[in-house]
C-alpha cells in the first residue's frame, strides 16, 4: 500500500535541507528562505534573532493568506522572538518554532493536507 500523500502540481515541496540551504522542487536555495505553497523567496536574516514582522512581509502579503507559520531555527531548537510571535498572533497567524529538520517535515505534511502554511527557515548549521 502506497501511503505517499498526493501533492497538487505546482506546490512547493521541501526535498532536502542542510548546512548551506535547501532544495525545493528541484531548485537549490542557499541560505535562509521563506516557503509557502505557491512560492519560495530568500529570507533576509542571518539568525532567528533578526526575524521581525518586516522580514516576513512577502508571506504576510500572500493570497490566500496563511494560518500557520513555522519557524525553523537551524540545527537546534530556538523560539522566534516573543514580539514577533505576538505581532503574528494579532494578525491571526499561529506560530510554531522548531529545529529546521522538524520544520521542513511539518511544512511538507501540512502543505500536502492543503493547510494554509508557510515556513521561515534557517539552514541547519550546527550551533
């Protein structure tokens, strides 16, 4: 029995991640990225501490709007900054912080379930 979820064509699937970046739908993305079902863009941060509402504008402006934003903090778990989580919550966006590997896997599952999800991901460099 094949239990691989069917992913609608054109959706952004995270295929791999590592110290230097990501492979998404066969394309290599060096460094941090913002990923949502319709597209991928570089994320202009060097650490999770640099994350601010302004750095997430491409995802926040996307239509249809997202309901869940996953933060991938690198090789180890770290929380997104509290002011950022509060600002996103005020916009009706739930947030979850986890290490990058867990964030990539969770994003793929939620996206395959047709959930309105996005991910803000840092490469999995050792801390």
